[in-house]
C-alpha cells in the first residue's frame, strides 16, 4: 500500500502568493474597462431596447 500526504510547509504558500500578485494589475485594467463602458451600461438598465429584451429572453429560453 502507498501512503500519500499533502505538504503544508511554507514553500507552497509563497508560490500561491506570487501567483496572486499579477491579478492586481488585471483588476486595475478591469476597472478602467468598466469605467469606459459604464455610461452604455447605465443607459441599458434605464431604457433597454425591444431588441435587447428579445435577445435576453431568447437566450434564457435556450438554456
């Protein structure tokens, strides 16, 4: 029989922290993108066109 175990030493945790750091840059880019499309999104929530409503309904029925 083979015994396996998971290591809980600090080496694993430092690798995870290094992977998280680039995500901070992505969040900044996401915020810039959101700020650029925010006026169009606000307009859609207030006055969606009939075409937009029909597309949403068609998509929801397809799932």
